[in-house]
């Protein structure tokens, strides 16, 4: 249910970029545009957070005096501290609200886009198979009728009847083959399946081969590859570029695609490996080389590390200007410990996501992390510039007042 409405939400938005012929680059451009649209919110959150931090730094000497004066009275410390905050117009909750809002929007986009890309991947995988099936059947029907001098019908009943005739003619041979293979009492379904395999492998092998060539040619026209990745709807790992039926059934969510129609599921199961045999042979090697997986981990690690470096630099500057009380130092140490954990946990989480899901989603993860890093650095530079200009103006005002 969740994947359905998230797919309906994100698919048309991503498709706005369908002027880009490659779906992988389409996702890259989409991610860049999405991050640019959301950048004002990110900038606002950072501005509020830094303003709150600077205000706290400014009030710290007064807070230290309160803590010293009422050292044995926690209630009075809290009361006087809140009075100071109120007097100076400092809102403790303000920066938290901006952070919560930004986090809520970020998580909403991440989760819904994650589910949406899963749904898009399922739809694209199933739609590709339908195209291959159509290409295969068109050639197969044409060549089969020509081979057996059949008159075309709208429902292909002539082909079905002839195929059944050929399969029936080989049922005895199929039964003997199964018994010789160790099946003591083969069922009618097993005999029919074996006879069908014999017909396809021997009686009409040339026709099947031509039809498979048509499916392969069609796949080369519609496949969604990206640079080194053969199929962006599969992970950038050692998995085969084109799925076998078992994988296809899972990654396309086949049951939902056909509304749990068992007849259709069995039809696809019987024909999938025949139709896609040559494609599976061509794309049986690694779909990718873990490059996106590694990038996802590295970029996330760099993003967290650089943020920590900036924070540490700001903290060192602050400690030179103010007194840090023991409770605050303990709180800071706890925050530093949590930050160090995040520094290693977040890259691992991103690696797990990119290994387990499509390269399309991995592209989003990498570009989203990269854009977040770039936007954060730019925002930081802008905020530092604004703060420096404000400090210079305040210094100029003081100089003017002194000169008078």
C-alpha cells in the first residue's frame, strides 16, 4: 500500500526529467534539483541553530555566574537561567523546532522516495518483460505459422492447437525420459512439461532462437543501464545484470502486477526463461562493481566528518572565550560520543541500503549525500560571512560611540 501511493507521488515528478534519455542521469538531475529546492530550509535551520549557539555563547558568562552563586540550589539556577533567557529574548525551543521540522521533512522525503523508487523499479522491471514478451511472441508467431503453413487467427488458436499436437506426440518419449531420470511415477503435468521442453529444444529450436533474438534486440533498446551498471533496477554488486525468473518474481512484485492471477503467473513462469534465455546469457556476469556502494559510504563518512571538524573548530574557539562548567562539559562529552557513533553508523547504514536495493536508489543516496555536503559547506561559508559582517558593524558602532 505504502509503495503504491509513494510511487504514484514520485514517479510523475521524476518523469518531468524524461527529456534526459538515460534514467540513471535522470535520477541524478532530479536529486540535484530536489536538494536545491530544499536548500533554503536547510539554510534556515542552520542559521537558527547557529544563532542559538552564538546567543548561548554570549550568555554563558552570566549563566556561569548564576551557577556559581546558586551552586547548591538547582531550582534557583533553573529559575534565574530562564529569567535571563527571557530578558535577552533567547528561545531555548526555537532551534529545536527548526531542527525537528527539517528532520521531519528530510525523513518524509527519504522514506517516501525510498518506497517510491522500489515501486518504480517493480513497474519498470515488469514493463520491460512485457516488451520482451511482445517482441518474442511477434517473431515466434510469424515464424511458426510460416513453418507449419497456418492461417492467422485473432486469438492465435491455430498456433496453440499445433503446439499441443506437437507436444502430445512426444508425451510417451517424455514419460520414458523422466522414468529413466529417476522419476518412478511422473505426473501428467510433469510429462507435459517434459514433452514441451523436447518440442522447444528440438522440433522448433530454430523458431525459438529467432524469437529470442528479437527479445534480445528489444532489450538492448529499452534497457536502463548507467555507465558501468548494466541494469539500474538491480544492485551495483555481483548479482547478474538480468534476473532469472525467481529474482524477477521478487523484484517486479509479480503477484501484485497481475493481481494474483495464478493463470498469468504460471504462464510467465513457463515462458520467462525461454523468452529471456539469450539475455540472461549475455548479462550473467556482475551487474556492477560496488562503486556506488563504496561511494555511498565514503561520501556519508566525509559529510559527517567535515561537520564534526567544523563543530570542533567552533568549540575550540568558544572555549577560549568562555568558562565551561563541569555539567556542560559532561553534556558536551556525551554529545561528542554520540557524534562519533553516528560518524561510523551512518556510512554503514547507507552501504546496507545500497547493497540491498537497486542501483537507481544507490544513485539517489550518493547524489543526495554529495549535495548535502556541498550545500552544508556553502551555507556554513555564507553564515560565517554574515556573522563576520555583523561583528564588524558592531565594532564600527562602538568606535563611533567612543569617538563621540
